[in-house]
C-alpha cells in the first residue's frame, strides 16, 4: 500500500520538478525564475523525504531540513537584489 | 698518492650527552633572543650575542679532549628516522679546529662590532644575523651526515646574504648580496647533486662510512661527475677562479662581517669540504688537475688584482681570494705534508686576515674613506693600530717570525718537491714564487701607503686611535700571529696535529714547525719572493699605469651580470610566448596541451572504453535529475551574458548536485554542497552589484566557434575518462577508513573522522588558509569605497523599503531555529552526517540572513561585528587541541575519546576531535562573515560618505 503511494508521489513530484525546471528556463521575467527556483527547493525537499520513506532511512532528513532553510535564504537574497541591488546595507 | 698508512679505527662512540647538538642549536635560539632583547636597548643585544657565543663555547668544552684521543666523537639524535636522517654530529680534529675558530673569532667580532656599528644601525638585527650564521657554520663543521651538512651549507649562504645586505639602503650592498647568493646558491645546488651521487656510491650519507671507503669511491664509474659537482660547490663557496668575483663585491657588508664571514670562516667552508672529503676523493689525476689548476689560477689572479686595488677592503678581499687559492692548491697537490700545510695555513690566514680586516674597519671608521690614495701617513695619528696592522701584514707577506711565514715555507717546500724535471713541472714553483712576490708587494703597499707615504688627502675628520675595546680583538689576533710564528711547537702544534690526523684519516707524517730549516729550496723561494716583492713595489708606478689602462677590461662580475640578464631575458621570452595576459588564451593552451598529451597517451591502446564492472540500472528520478543538470548547464552557458539570470540557473545546478550526492549515499557532501551553495549565491550577488549586468560579446565569431569545439572535445574526453574509470572495478582505500573509523577515531561518520582525526593535520592547514583568505580579503577591502548602481538594471529606481517588515520579523524568528539546527549538526557530526564545517556554514548563513533582512546597523547593535577574535580563537583551539597530545607524549593531533552516559541523552561519546571540530567551526563562521559583511559594507560606506 505504502509503496504504491510512494511511487505515485514520486511520479507527481517528478512532474512538478520538470515543470518548475521549464519555468526556470523560460522565464520570462526574473521573479518567475526566482519563484521557479524556490519551487524547485520545495520539490527537492519532497523528493528527499520520499526517498527516505522509500528506503526506510532517516539519513536524508537533514539534507531536506537544510534545503528548507538554505533555500529560503537564497530566495531572500535573490529577491533583495531585485528590490535594492545592495543586499547587505 | 696517499702514502701514509696506519689508519685510525673510526669507531662510533655514542654518548648520552648531546652537547654537540647544543653547540649548533644554541646560536640559532640565541639569534631569536638577541633580536628580541634589542627592543630594550641596543647594547643589550651585543651582550646577549656575546653570552650566547660563550654559552656555545661552554657546551663544546666537555668534548674538547675527545679528538685528542684519536677517535671522533659522534652524537646521534633521531630526527626523521623514516627518511634515515638523524641529527648526527661529529667532533674530530678538523671539526674542533674549525669550531674553535668560528666561536673564538666570532666572540672577537662581536666585541669589535659593538664599537664599529653606528648609532643608527640596528644592532639587534646585526647580531641576530651573525648568530644565525654562526650556528649554520658550526653545523657545517660538526655535521656527520652529508645531507645535514648541506642544509647548514645553504643556511650559511642565506645568512651571508642577509649580512651583506645589512645596509639595505645601499644599492651596492643589495647587488653584492644578490650576486653572492646566486653564486653560492648555484654551488649549493651542484653540491646537492654531488652529495646524492656520493651517498649512492658509498651506500651511506654518514661521513664515517664515506671516509672509510675511499678506494671504492674512486674506482666507481660515477666518480668523475660526482667530483665535478662537489668541487663546484666547494669552489663557489671558497671564491675560487672563475667564481671568485662575488667575494670582492660582498665587501659592501659591514667590516665585522667581512672579517668574520668573508675571510675567516664562511669562505673556508669550501676548503673545509676539500679537507673533509680529502681521504675519500683525493688521489686521482682528475682531483689533482681540477683542484690544482683552480687553486693556482686563483692564487695568481687574486694576488695580481689585489696589488692594484685602491680600496683598502678591495685589496684585502682579493688577497683573501689569493690565499684561498693557495690553500686549495695545497689540497690539490695532495701529499700528506701538503694537506698539513693547508690546515696550518687555514689557521694562520684566519688570524692575520681577520685582524687586518678589523684594522681596515678601524681606519675606515676613523677616516671616513677606504681609498688608499687619500689615506696616507696614518702613523702619526694612530701609531698603535698601525703597529698591529703592520704585524698582521708582515704575517700576510710571509716574513719570518710571523705565523704566515711558517705555513708559506711548508707551501714552498711542497711546490719545490713537485718539481721533478718533467717538461711542465717547473710551472708550479715558478707561479707560486711570482704570486708570493705579489703578496709581499701588496702587503708592503698596505703598510706603506696607509701608514706612511706623506700626508692624508681631504679627509672629512681627523683620525685618532679608536676606543680601547675596539682594538682588543685585533690585539688578541695579532698576539696569536706572533706566538704561533715564534713558538709554533708550544702553541699550535697539538691542534694542528690532531686536525691533520682527521683530514688524512691516519697519523699525519712527521712535520717540523721550526722557523729555521737550513738553506734549502723553500728558503731560497722565500728570499726570492721577499726580494721580488720589494722590487715589484718599487716599480709600482709603471705597473699601476698599465693596470689603470686595462682596468675593467676583463671583469668577471660584468660577465656575470650579462649572463644573468640573458637568462632573465630568455625566461621572460618563454613566459611571454605563452602568457600574453589573456586568461582565455591560457585556458585554451591548457586544454590543447591536456588534449594533446592525453591523445598521445592513448595511442596504441587497444583496451575497450567500457570496463567489466556491472552497471547499476537507471531509475526515473535519477534520469530527471541528470536531465535537469544537463539542461541547467547548457542554459547557464546560453544565458551567461545576462549575469543575474545565469546566477539563478547556477543555483539550480547546485541544488541538483546536492541531490545527486544524497542519492549516492554521500549525505555529508550533500549538506556541505547545500550550505556552500547559498553562501556562494550571496557572495556573487554582492559582487554583481558593482559589476556590469551584462557580458558584452568581445571575441570574434571564429574564435567562439573554435572555443566551443575545444570545450566540447575536452568535455567529451573527460566524460570518456570518467566512464572508463567508473566502469572498471578497482580497489579503493575506503575500506581501510571504514574498518578503522570506530576503533581508531571513535566515530561512525567516516567522513568526519577523516577530517578531524586521520587527516586532522590537513584540516588544520585548510582552516589556516581559510582564515588567511578571510583576513586577506578584509585587508584588500579596507578603505575601498565603490559607488553602486543608482538605478536597477531595467532603469527603474530601487525600491524605497530597505527592510520589509514582514520579512524582517519572520527571519528574526528563524534565527534561534537555525542556530539549533547548527548545534545539532555540530554535535552529531562525529557519528552522523554533519560536523564543524557544515555547522559553521549554517551559523554563518543564519547570521547573514539577519544582515539581509534587518540590515547591518540592527544586527551590529546585537552582535559585535569584529570577527578577528573569532577566527583567532578558532585557530588557537584547533592548534592547542593538537598540541595537547604532546602533554601525553603522543604526536601532534593524536585524538582520544571516551563514552560518557548522560541522563536523558543516553550514551554519548566525547572525543578530543570534537574540540578540534570547534576550532574548525569558529574559523568557518568568522571567515565567512568577515568576507561577506565587508563586501556588503563597501557601498554602504560610500553612501555614508556622500551623505
């Protein structure tokens, strides 16, 4: 039961991943791309957690935790650049 | 040619006392101490230098009687046993003689220099260099191992460089120092080659073995190249023709240095080497030809030039060259009696030449010039100094009752014995007599020109006798000249005998140090030389005119300069042929070179590209990630002219690579990659603000196509190589670490155990580099103010809201959570993915987040912005943790661990490596913040200044 659900989830998250990737490449504006990158971070977190469930391992948890945190900072920095140019002021 | 026998049994006597090591090391430690003490008064450094020398002498005293028993004293201290290199020192007659000379004359020079140096010369620096030299020279004469000897040999070249360029504001001092270093350094390189060959031939680098296997060495096919290389080393150091030119130019050094290094000790190092290796290398036709011709040419040329030098020190310098040639010639003649005479002349030359240099220094000091055309008639101003100098000059000329006469007489006897009625054998005695007559003439000139010959011309000051203690060293040396000259049997005989024994490695032949040997050929040669010298000096005016006409015609120094320029020019031509300052060109050349070499390596290889390892089946997610990676890489290249967009795409690449690391069971790498990724984005954004937002197309189309092709081929080649290697099964070293991680390092996270334990020393080096990089960037940015963009890339004004409130409030809440994650990652690092490096980056990112959303001002009100103490304490913690293992008698960075049971937490393991990891953590936090914050502050400061 669980393995079926995980497989379906993999499929869906994978599709979301590909679509976010396409949006990142197409743009057309910078905010679109930043948003796509942020979505990719979220998708990656989902992928890693799914992988952990699939393999029955807790090893991937920290990586997911870190992406959740670091990805946020990356997004903030990129947005701040768009808004102000100088990100540390 | 060695006709003496009865070899002394050179046995290794091992003593527990390590006084020889101390003799060598005390001056090195004393040098640092002397430099430090000079902060508290310049004279203290003189006292300290004297005390250090006396201490080294005191360390030598207990072993003083040993060489007289006929057996060398050998003391061994394990140093690098893995390389077979020990700190092993040897004290025999020759070593004792030189050590006494180095320390004795060293002490006198220290006393002399205290009065010689001006008030504005830095005394501490002078004495520190001098002690550095003293230690190096002692190392040469006491070393038992050839490699050890070579190390000290190079150290003397370096300390000589420092001493010659002591007055670094003077151009001639800097040039002379460079020339001396180049020539002696070249010789050192040759000597290294010679020693390596010698060690291979003899099967050992220890002198005891080498000296005992002379026959085998001389019969070896590699004997000739080895001898040439060793002699190159010896001849450059001892200023033998044609390498003599550096010594006169080294006279730009302060006179105490000239007296000590460039007449008494360092230039004797080459001769010491000849004497040291005499039993092993001498006695072949090649040795005789090379050493004799070099010695003879140096003897004659030095004496000839010395006569025409108007500079007092120049005269003494070329006279030194000539006397060094004399001693070399004696070792080249190669009979046991000649070797005895050589050793004897080493002693005599050191005493009279050092005292002459000191006298010249006094004259220079008192008159303000060393030009003998201006200094005349000083007898009336300083009769006492004049008497001392005249005694020493008489010794230099070889006048009876002075010590120079005795060794010169032995030298004449050997030269006369060489004459055996064969066709060319008369050349040697005749040349020797001519050179000696010239020596008499220049000694006479030194006395007559300086102390008599009219009145001094336009001196800036009236000369008078120097301070009493400035004369004492000269008095002592001159007294030795006289005592040895009149009572040789009571004074120098025992030391000479034991030194000669150790040069010959057997009992030295009977020699008679009497002043009067009867009417023999040597006496006749002495008389001819003395009378000839008088005649030459009498006829000096026409000779001087001839010399003045040809002055500078053949100057080896000029030749050296031209050669040097040619070498530099050639090197520059090669460099500019490749490097035109274009980075693209360099990368292209590198790739073409790598591809070319790689293709050559693959020629004729028939092995299939794909190895035999079984391939892992591909799954959907991996495919998607790989696809994304490829698309991202291509997109970055296509979009690279729009820099901000390219940066976003690069962010995706970093994320995908982290995902691949996680997928292939490298969680540590994944965590590191993620943390580094964010820091990199912030860093690039900070830099991008000051840079153009678009990259213009500068290269031509053809060139871009060429570069694309090159890049594609290189990429394909790398892929093929990676594929070839990855599909081949091979043993890796990971098994060892997996097996030893828990028993050896006490942690189950192998990556972290490797970083902080197995390869802890590497990590220490890396964090040091990181700290230096941080401080370097800080130093470069300090005071740098750059204007940023006033409008955004599309021409609109920037947003007015510096710190959006929602964002600011949200990130404040995130800070404690992020720090908690950081602490968690740090603590579990030893057993689970994590560790100090990742934790440090997380902390840094968490703090950077506050700077981003709340601003520098807000953050600095709560967190001190000075990161230097953080970096310093990190390095300190890391180093001290490593050194703590010394206390327990273990090597640097040995780790220990134990398990403790904490309530609630459970079984917890404490490792000393964790303290080391804390050091890593602190350095990473400090350096990252230091770099990012100061990059960010460049603009802010500029704005503030404008406001």
